[in-house]
C-alpha cells in the first residue's frame, strides 16, 4: 500500500521524486523519504516522519541540499512492520550504506531471514521487514553478483506480495526493480526512465508506458530498460496506452480530491457506458477470451471484492439474479480462497477492484483460475494485474481516483456491473435484445439524474452541521437499499471516524434496535422499490425508539417525513439503478461531516487507496 517512485537518466532530480510522491500520498503518508545517488559518487538520504506533513518537510530538506544526480528512489509509507517513525521510514540501507531500497508489500518470511542475517553479524537500524532485503542484496553483491543477479536471487527466497526498487553505489545510474502481485509501472520520455507504483506519479514525466510482469526483474539505466524472469531469461517489454491526463489527476480548482471526484461521477459513468453495445445489442467487453456461447453456458456467478467494491458487487447480485435467474454468490475477497469455494468451468467469477491491484481480490482471482472458472475483472486501471490475469475485462472509465474514500469508481463499478447483468440476461434468453436496449437506455439516463442529486450539496452541508456532535449513526435499507446503507456507513467511518453501521432494515428487530435511542441518527434509504411499504414500517420501529430519522427518498414521498425530520429528495429511477443516485447524498454527508470536524478527507488516518498487503 506504500508508494514508490524511481528515476534515472538525463532528467533525474529530487523534484521528480518529491512531486511524484505527492501524487502517491493516497497510498500512505505515515512517513516519506528519498535516496539519491549524486554525482559525488555516494548516496544521500533524506527522510521525514510527520504524518501528512512528511512530504512538506522532505521537500525543504532534500531540495536544499541535492544538486545533480545519477538516479534516485523515493517512498511514501503506509506502516505495517514497525511504527511510523523516522528510523522506520524508507528508503532503507544495508550495513555499509552502499545499497538502498524502497519497498511496497510484505516479506512474509522476514523473521527467519533476519535471524539468518543477524547470525552473520548484520546490524539492523529499523523494525521493518524491508531492511532484510537490503542486507540480503548486500550479501549477494559481496559474493560477486551484479545488482540484477542479486535482486533475482533474493526475490526467489522471499515469500509474500511485494514490489521494490534497489540502487547500488557501485552501479551509478542503475535501478533494479522486482514485482510480485503488487503494482509497478515503467515509463520513459526518451531521455529518462521512471518506475512508480501508480501511473499518476509519472503522468507528467513519461510519454511511453510499459507493463511490469509478476515474478520479473526490471533493470533500468540511463540508456534503456530490460526485463527478465527470475532465471534472468530476457522477456520483451510490452507497451500500453494511458488515456489519463495530468489535469484529470489534479484538483482542478476543488478544495480536495474527494469533492472533485464526487462531482465527476456523472461524467465517469457516462464514459463507462459509452459505446458499449454493438449492432446486435451485445455488450462489448474491453478484453475477452470467451464468446457469447461460453457466457451462455454459465450456470453460476461468484462476485469477489473488498470494501466499497464489495458494496457495488452486492448491487450487482440483485440485478443478475433478477434478470438472469442465475444463482450469485458474493464473497469478501480475503475469505474466498480459504473456504473451499465450489466453482467449475461453468462458473463465472467476477473480480471487482478500482485499482486492479487489490491483493485480496487478485489472490481470489488466481484461485478462481486455478479451479477452472471463467474469470472477468471489473477495474479502473488499464493493464493492471487483475486485468492481465482475467479471461475478460470490463473497464470503468472513471479516470484517476486519488481520494482514498472511493466515490466515482463506486458508481462506475455499479454501472459496469449492470451492463454485465444485462449481457448475461441477453445471452441466456431471459431478455430480448430490445428489452436490453430499453434498459440500457434507462441506464444511460442515470448520469443526468446524478447531476440532479449533486445539486443537494448545500442541503447536505446544512444537514451535517445540524448533526454535528452526534456520536452514533445507523444506515438502513432494503433490497438494493441495503448495499447503499452499507456504503453510506463506510464512507462516514472512513473519513470522520464516527461510529456508523449499515443494516438491512428488516434486521433491526433482530438485535441492532437495542442500540437505538434519542442520541442516535438513522439514515433510511427510502427510495421506491417493491419493499417500500415494508421499509416504511421499519421506519416506524425507529421512530418508536426516539431516534432521529433522515429519509433519503423520491420527491413523491416527501410527505412520509414527520415534523422535525429531514427528507432528502433524489430523482426516481429504475429500482436496480437507484443505488448510483441514492449513494450520492450519503457521500456528501460524510464529506461535510468530516470537513466540519477539521479532518483531511483525502488522507484519512490508517487508510490507503490501494491495499496491496493481505
């Protein structure tokens, strides 16, 4: 979950490193640091451990002291092994300070490796698993290996998902990277080469981008880059196209990325839906190795995801079962491969992830393929690990999402999954092509309804002020309103740190109702579904316990709110498409609540954008 950037070549500078790290802060911001190989021949290391202010400190210190350099590596940290302190901040060095490393991921067997190194007399200066890698490479270099050979040898000894970049004083300008189930991208502008965890870090630097494959070693110097497997057999570099622009990765006049991305949701959904149906009304996947006949033979669907993506998958479960009559199982990715899932060649496993690098979901996808299932990835990053592993890919075209709390990628995921549900219904014969086209037409109208919901911005700001000081929030809904309730609670927890829980409304009386009293606020997702009347009966249960009710409903139902209660009216749409509209007021409420409490909504504590540790 940490952020890595590295540069070598004509344009290598501290500013390249620190500006890239600023764009990677959503991956972690407990501490930050850089190591540069300067023209004087040695390493210079600068680190700061001031939380969200770490990079500001680093900018001032490093920029004031560093001139022309051969190469450099940088890191912004999300702490796993060791507290977020200065001596645990990356980059880490070996005993003789001739090897420097930045690392994202976990070395699962680091304790055994560290004991081996300690027995040989190595001295450690941090609590991290990362430092083990630097000392192991030191041993290989002492034995006469090149830096590339050392990285290949050491990588083969380590277990766990990781990516790292290493520099050595003895090989000026050379950077060696390794990738295993953790993101890494290579880019060049023709004169310099860049390595980074994510595209936005080098989007303004590189003009050409290349995939970095799992279990491969990448050697980069001023004159070019080569890739090889762990036996050091050369592997060709494969270029890919990046459609994002630097402007799309910047705030563009908004106070923060989260508010920008909330307002980008209509455009993100429009782009995701655009041009998806061919002449016979079939869905055009971005990548596929199976055809419509194979899709028609599917007799079971698994959806695997985490967090916000899981809530999008939950909405899809309702739609797929309704339109296709296929059984759908929904699994938290981290549980899927540990519970002996029953899948075979007629099972479609759909993996949902914004980054396409979420380790739990990537591991679940690997397991599904090992079990012989057909696999499909729904993700936002072209060429991500999941996209390259799956049999088929459906990209959300939401553009870069920098805010840690997902907003526009969530609604784009739901839109993509709705298209998949309609395609499954079409190939199975449960919907005629004309019915698919009609529903697709309604789906294409959702961005306009989202625009209407966004006009409630000031209303939700007032609502957040009204409820400042409240310490307990509950969110309830039925049918597709249930995943909306879960997402509303998650957003509030993520950025305001207030206790918030989401429940199926009918489940209240089976336990959670014991928590309701006059000090609780209950948000009710009360837009119109076939369970609307039952939901209103659940609202009466809440009112009877004295809790304050906030109704998210359609304008036609404004009269159901009692005196003193808050009613937030959103456009009425097809019930299965409603979550893409209904969730917007909840995102805005969470945003305004957190801002009102003085919190940084883009960098919530303890969280990172892409989870690449298990």
